[in-house]
C-alpha cells in the first residue's frame, strides 16, 4: 500500500496573491453577469407585469 502525503501538492508556479485571485473572481463573475444579461429577462424565468412589490406578505391577507 502506498501512502499519500498529508499536505496538498501545490502547483509548480508561485501561489497567486489575494489580489490576483480576486481579479480572476471578478472577471468570472462579470462574464457570468454579461451572459445572463444577454440571454434576456424572459429566458431567466421573469415575466413582464409580475411586479409583486405591492403584494401582501402572506397569501390571502391585505
């Protein structure tokens, strides 16, 4: 049986700084947002005229 080391193997390149990690995350989120916006609100499950901001908190009450 071979045992694996308890420490994870790091990539051969230097670890990324927090700033680099955050920049990559922001780029990914921005790309996802652009994709969602380009697909349009109807494909995301939203329908025109369904504003519920005036709706009661519980169904059947006013």
